């Protein structure tokens, strides 16, 4: 009588583990997003190094001796008297401080805007846009003061005032970045900057800064055609 042997059973592959849906708020995703918008040593060297310098001066302004800080700020001021005496020194020194210190929104704008611009144009062109806006807006607002004092329309005390910070350079970078970004993102960024400038002009708390910000914004926008041709892809 023939014996029926059981057929060998084929090995059954184990079921793949069930995939869990990735959370939209996963730490890795947030870390990647932050790396794309904040300055890094290799991706945005100009913004990263400059940002460390600004952080250092902001900490010193917050924690240092008050008399020493005030003296350094006065020596760094780009008022008409300092511009006539040592223009290059004060134009550089004034850009090493953040008006408002650690609590200034311009510090955050600096990190986000300049890193975005540098990733599209490179460190040299980003530095050029920032410095051009800083210098032109400063001269455009301070030189008329010197002329008005010489003509007798303003008192001599107007030549000595506290004027420092990065806001002109940041506003110029905003103008350049708004030209490079795709629409409608670029238009939205430009509209936001224009609202800030309009608010300054309406409040008119500091006339020179109120006029300097739109001048710097237009300077940055004018730089757009010169850096757009060198951008491989508009992001």
C-alpha cells in the first residue's frame, strides 16, 4: 500500500512591519526646515560669521558696563560729524551693532533674509547688497542734515546724534530677495517691507531712519537685475 508523504511546506516570508504615518511635527523634519532658513557655517558663511559678530555685540550691549557700551555706540554713530571726520570707520563700526540688542526683530530678519539671499547669490553678492544699502541709505539721510546745518536751517546739535544698526542693510537685502523669489511670495515679502516703511513714515519717530528704510529697500530692488542673471534657479 503506497504511503503518502506530506508535501514540504514552502517557507512563508514574514509580514513587513506596519509603517507608522510620519508626523508632520517630527523633530527631523523641523531640523531640516531650520537648516534651510537659518545660516550655517558651510551653506551661508557670510551670514553665519556676521551673525556671530552681531550676537556678540548684542550680548555685550546687554551685559556689559553701561558707560562703556554708551561710549562705544557714540563712537560708532554715523552722524554727520563722524562721517565728516572718519567716514570709513563709522560706516563699518555702525554695522556691528543691532539697534534694540537681543530683542530687536531686525536680528531675526537678518538671519532669515540674508541666509535666504546668500543661498541664491553667494556670500560676495549678499555682502555687496547689504553694504550698498547700508552705505547709500546712511549717506542719503545724513548728508542733507550736514547741508541744512551749513545753511543755517538746523542747529549744530543735529550733527551729533546716535545713529547705528543693521536695519538699512537688512532692508536692502529684503528688496533684493523680493526680486529673486517666485511670485506671489516675492510680492508678499515686498508688501510686508513696504508696510514697515509706511509705518515708519507715518509715525516719523526718527525722521532719518524713516526715510532711510525705503531708500535702502529701493537700493536692494535695484540690485536685483544684476544678481538675477547669476542665479541658477529661482527658489
